[in-house]
């Protein structure tokens, strides 16, 4: 069962959800503009953080189509 924290609400007014390792893998819905920003940040860190480089190459196709 997911544990919800009512003490702090994110900007989108949704309760915080804490995921444990037993509940992996996790699927989330992210607005495409936010995903573009996340992928851009992975690109910026790809040379200094090897994991970021791998994640960038794994997910870059999600943002390469035109609006």
C-alpha cells in the first residue's frame, strides 16, 4: 500500500507518495514539456554522470518529435 504524506503538498496539489522497492517498477504520467526539460538536464550531465548519459540515450526519442 502506498504511504501518503499530508504534511506537505506539492504545487500541483497532489499528496506526496512514497514508493518502496517492493512496489517497483513505477509508471508515472509527466507533461511532455516537463519531460523535455528533464531530458535536457540529462543531456547537460551526460559527460560528468555516466548514468545520466545512459538515461538520456534511452529516453531522448520521447522528445525528438515535432510539436
